[in-house]
């Protein structure tokens, strides 16, 4: 199931700057042809590593494949909800066990402020608030 996102209708965020500063990380190795780039907060990544791969020398080999599967499910859920509701809200809140610190997960659909590309930021409300506050100083 797919939903069309109009980047011009989404809030503009300095995605490139946030990624370059390390505040957000790709939540997938490759974006599906009909998908949107998904990013996770650095704090969220650190939480996943601490919870699931703290003892591994290469935690990304444990965390990233599982995160990619979770992101695929989360975006499919958001697309299904958007299809049923007749549109996509810029922010989707749902219950998830992705982060041990908070069962409420936020998917924020945004666009890069310099490129007309829709993206998804994934994290808890606290994590995203920290990232978006830092976006003004990036």
C-alpha cells in the first residue's frame, strides 16, 4: 500500500544538516523505490544499541537489520492509516515496543529545507523534540 506525500505540504527541516551533525541517522540502508527516506534520532539509535547489542563489537550488524524491518512495518501502518483516513498527517503517533524508554512512537513526516524530498523522522516525543530544537542551530 502506498500513499503519495506532497513535500511542499510538509514542515521544512534541515535534514542534511541534522544528518551531517549526527543528530539523526538513516534507519535503513536503502530506501525502497516507492518509499521515503527514514531517519532515527541519535538518542534512539543509542537506546537500541544499549538495549539489544551493547556487548557486540559491531552493534550496527545487530540493530540495523531489525530496525529496517521495524521501519517497514511502521511506515506500512502509517500508509494504511492514511489510506483509511483519506490523507497523511505530518505527525503520526502509535504504540510500539521499539524504544524501551517510551511506548509512544512518533513518525514525523517532513521535507528537507533545501531539497523537495519528503522524509520520516522516527523517535519518541522527547527524542524528536531534542532533535528539532537542535535543527535551528545546525
